[in-house]
C-alpha cells in the first residue's frame, strides 16, 4: 500500500506492508481507552479506601481536614497538571483518616492523597 506522508512540510511517498495475521502480543492501551489498568496496592500507611491521584501533577488544594465527614463523590482535593485543574473526589463516604500529601507536592497517577475510614 502506498501512502503520502508529510514531515516538516516535506511530502514523502512511502510504501507500507500491512500484516493481517493475528498478533500474539496483548493489546496496549494508552491514555485510558477500554483497558483500564489494574488497581495498584495501597501505599504504606494508606487503606484500600484511599483517594488516589488519577494522573501525575501537583497538589493544588486540599479541601478537607482530618476527622471531617465526606460523602462519596465529594471533592476532597484539586490537582494541577499542564495548567489544568482536576477535582479529586472521595470514592466512599466516611471520615478523613489522614491527609497523606501537602499542597504543592508532586504526585504520580495512583499515589494516595487522602485516606478515608468508610462509614
């Protein structure tokens, strides 16, 4: 199959061979897709009900305090990544057991932020 590809405003004609045989490799999902990654084990000091960062970024705001009651879906923190803010919500109702990060801290996706003791 011949294709026309433009790189840095320079057109190229390339020939591509399509392999229709099934692959033995598992599918790779990037950026969400239909193959959500498996849940990571909680970090040391965090329970299975810990609120985790859905993506890498920095902690912009913590909107709860230790001992505060929260409902499932309440916004408990705000992350900033690439100049965009993402609201982080409580996965379960309960009381805030511990705040595991400080405002300004850098976090990776899956890092625990707030630990909740379920009601």
